[in-house]
């Protein structure tokens, strides 16, 4: 135990995901020795995120304005939507440079054990986006695990009868893992090899 | 790449020791979803550390007042000083509950390759503390690696001729490692088995 401010910082850092007690201590001493301007910038970045980041009113991605950068970009194909669970997944797919369409962020996946059903996800908003017929293809890029597959199956049953081309990312992604941890090449191949689903 | 504030936070977090790009992203999204009061507390803890933590004018440990908690505590034996490299080492030794004396934090170890010589450490301040004869025993608890051993040897050559009882922590500590990573039992045994040095 340290006294006062340094122990407070060790405690606060230790609450972050993936930061154990030793890492928290190491980071706290790094902060103690760091340039005050650098520490100020980190503290500001933390509060700025809460103050300024919002969620895109169209797709649900993280955004700095009412609409995210991708939804505001007129060069992105309006005919194709890639459905993902989280904003992190948008970044992972953007890194592959395989996809020129738009996104829809569900905010999670169907998970009965955790009490998350279709109504807890941004599925109604997806349906609204599909209403005017501009979108002709939907790529289901939910995580390759049980919840992600269940969500893709649920969505395919809704979307295929609407006459849309619906596909699921190809296998090649490690099963049971998180999409965000796939490397660019694997994720890029999975994109190329996506398979069309029938009802 | 995210837009604006969230990327700024990912970048700032990625500069911390032991935080890679994936961890930085994970922490940033945790922050984004966290209670604003929790984020405020973390941001405040960061700036408070810079504003309020100082170094004890006696021993060089981290402190919230001009003197640290241990130097202010009249129950700590004034006759024994344990010399360590860093404030982190004080906490590690306190956890063993083996030591009831006081500390002296050198602020590093002799390391000719990094250009750190005896004059860069708080050795002059140690000599001042020893001047009035109150201290009769000095325990050298520098890290069990090359720099720590060199520093202990250097200090032993200064202190033994002064008639002080000088000891070095017993082997039992993993060689080549950092003192702060030793478990309490190992470090406690090393304390018990410390061996007296001769000139």
C-alpha cells in the first residue's frame, strides 16, 4: 500500500480491463515520472471520450458528429451493408480494405443466457434502413462464435425472404474467438469467401 | 483508425508501459461504456498524482507530505536503514512484515552503460543520515542483478569502515530478476537470511 494519491491511481488503474495489480503499479510509477503535459493529455483524452464520442444515428458506430465518418462518406456504396456486433469490428474490417459499403452495428449479439434478445439489438433500425430498397446486399459479419452464429441465423431468416442477397463471412476465422482479434489477412480472406445464405 | 476523441484515447493509452494496441482499444471501449463518475475518478487520480505526490525529504520514498508515512512513524526503529533502489521496493518489503526499521531510496542503481554513477543516486543523503551515529545497521536491498550487486558492493565499501553492521539480502531471490516481482515468502526469507558483509 502506498499513501494517498499514488494508491488511488493504482486502484483506479487496476479496475481497467486487462490491467493487473503489477501493471497498475508499473503504470502509476510511469505516470509519476512522466512529463506533466503527457499526463494532462491522457487525463483529457479520458474525459473527452465521455464528452464527445456519440453513436452514429444511422449505423450505431462510434462517431464524433451525429453521423459517423463512414455514413457521411458519399464514396461508400449505399447498396451494401455489413452487419457487425461492435464498433471495434468496423475498425477491424476497415483495416482489410476489402469492403467499400456501409455498416450496421448491432450493439451485441443474441445471448439468451445473458438475457440479450433481438429487441436489445439495433435490428429495428436495420429494418428501417432497408425499407426504401436502396440496399440490395447484407453481409453478416457477427463473431464466429455461438452467439454470433445465432444472430446471423436470426437475421438471415428475416432478410432472405425480403429478396436481399445475404451472406455470412467465410470460415477461416478461428471458431470460438473474437472477430476483432483476427489478423488482416485472415479477415480479408473471410470477406472474399463469404457464402450466400438461403432461407 | 477511429475518429477524433476515441482514437486520441487509444493513442494515449498505447503509450503506457505494457499496454499494446489491442489493450489500448479494449480499455478505450471500456471507458466509453463506463460510468462517467468512474472515468472522472481515473482522470482525477492521474492529475492528482502529478499534483500531490512528492518525494520524502528524508528517505526519498514517495510521500504525500514532506516526509513519508514511514519516516513520520515513531514506532519504526531509528537504528536500522534498509537501502532500496526504488519506492516500489519499499512496498514489496513492507508486504513481508519482516522489517521494522526505516528505508533509504537510492533512485536507481549504478549502471555505467546507462551513464548512472554513484553521484546520480541519493548516496550523499544516506551519508548525511548516518552522520549522527543513531543508525547502527544498514541492510542493502538493491535488486539481485548486476547493477544492484555493484551498487551493494560500492555501498558496503563505504559503510563497513564506518563501523556499521552492513548486510545484503540472502540469496533466495531469483537472480537476474527485479526485487519488486518476488513473492512475499521468498522476499521474507531473503530478509531473515541476510548475510553480513566485511570490507
